[in-house]
C-alpha cells in the first residue's frame, strides 16, 4: 500500500475501472472504423477511427472520455454508409 501512496505523492493515480472499460471500448470501435475507412477509401472514417484509438491517451477525466467517445461514435455511425 505504501507504493501506491508514494506514486500518488508524485502525482500518478490509477484510472478508474470505468475509464479503462471506456478506453478499451472506444479503441475497438476506432479500430473497426479505421479498417472500414481504409477498405472503402473514406478518409473521414479512417481519421475518426485513428482519433477514437488515440484520444484516451490525452484525456484524463472519465466523464470527458465517455462524452468525446460518444460524440465520435455518433460521427462514425453517420459516416458508416
């Protein structure tokens, strides 16, 4: 338990389980969108897939992860054709 307190004192905290589930879920959706975009030569779908796979590394709040992920998934749904 001391190791966790030492890491927290350095500013490092573990993400919540809901954050981890969201990152995995949006990463999978992003990978599927990326593959579909490459297969159909749809650059908007390809780059949205890349964004879905990478944005969890830049977002630290769980609510923001889910909000942006839902918005990007909505965009993928519209562009899917």
